C-alpha cells in the first residue's frame, strides 16, 4: 500500500476525515448543480457566481487575517463566492489535520456571510509527467487523489463547499501535455472522488495555464456536474479580444458553465507589475462585458495586498486600482 493511501486510511479510522459537515449538522447554502450551461440551486433558481479568489488560507492565517472579518468584507463587496487557493507545498508543511482545521473555519464563515466556496488544488505544472516550476506547486497523482477524497469526505453534505477545482493550471511548459492527455486524467480523478461524494461540482481547467477550452465541445469530460475553468489574463490575447475569447473558450459557455477562477490586471509601472498581467480598465471593462454577455461566473485574482494582481492595498481593505474597478462591478449584486 502506498504511503499516502495509508495516511488517508489512518485519518479515516481516527475519525478525522469522517467528521463530515453533514454529520455535524452544517448544511450550508442552497445546494448547487450543473443544469445545461448554468448553475441552479435546490429551489430551481439560476445562480451566477461572482466573487474573488483568496490567497492561500495558510498565508492568510500566518498574517493574522484568516477570520470572519475577512469573509465579511468580501461579502460587503458583493461576492457570492470565494475561492481558497490551497498550495500543495503549504498543505504538506502545515499538515492535513491542521490545514483542514483552517478550512473548517473558512467554510463556517463563508456560510455565515452567504458565499459559496471553490476549493482549489493550487498546483501549476504537469501532473501527468510530475514536472513543476517550484516545490510549492509540486504534487503527485497519489497526493492529489488523497487530497480530494479527504475534501469529499470532510465536506460531504456541506453545500457551501459546492465546487472542487481539481487542478489550478495545467501547463505543457514542463514536458508534453494536451487536452487528449488531460481529459482522461481528470475523468479518472472525478471517478475517484465520486466514490466518496458525487454531489459536488467539478471544475476542470483548460490547456495553456488554464486558458484554452477550444476542444471541450467536441471532447467534453465524460461525467455529470462538470463545469470548465479559464484564466483569461490580459496577456493571453491582443485586441480585439472578443472574437478571440469566443474561439478560445467563450463558445463553451453555450453548452456548459464556465468559471473564470482567475483574471485581473496591474497597470504598467504600478506596484506588483509583472509582464503577464499588465492591463487597464479597458481590458477590465471588456472582460466583464463579455462575461455578462455569456453568463460566465468568475472570481477575480486576488483579494490580497501582496499577491499580484492584488485587489487590496492593505489589510484595511483599501482597494487597489483593479480593486476599485471590480468592487464596483461586484457591488451591482447588492
């Protein structure tokens, strides 16, 4: 038996991962499901998810920011969803039991502030060949399966924990990777998770750092309750954008739900600038208008003052330049 599988079984026997939200009586928000190309809740209403991506809960806790106030502020901005970016390196460093204790608190605060949660396994690289840009993103197939089975067991029946983003950004920069290779890997992972809980929504990222979904319509994931992820940062395409977004990923929204779990911008010469995310309000207005037109759900990156492109200037929740723009967009929902 592999070491990771043994750890998972030991935790189950100890009652750690078996203490699910359902057993603890925490039901959460109205349950979500995929209905055609939209999300619907248990009352039959269509739900479009609009919110922000948090930095790693491990980081926020170490900075004294993993608290109800942080969640309340996101809710005050108009969010109905938040994304937890869980790095494999931070998961290993803190340890599963201690890390899940953070997630339990976050799930409670999200429920209290009426926001769904996307749990994101925040790896970047090639899971198939085991090649990654840094240790914090590095994982293995066994660890990935064990992580998701633990999440499924822990949050079975917790409808706030509605969406499992199975892998943050698959990239072929490290080795070879294509949709024909990635699709069966994600299908196998979903099958593993469904042995524990088949009620979650499974978010599957596209190619090219979770951007490209051009093959999905012809070759969709062979499971129910699947939605697709794109990260349409400004550097991905030059203007005019809309026709390129439509060809690259937008057309999929006519068939399946799309969630842009990362996007955003930093102005040229501004704090946190780096080439991949340089943009401005012209880009921001264009991407939001396109999301609105296609009914795309989204979480802006990142509700944090230091992880670029940052939405905050500080932990007093002073909005950055992009923060000011997207706060106004989100507050349309209030």
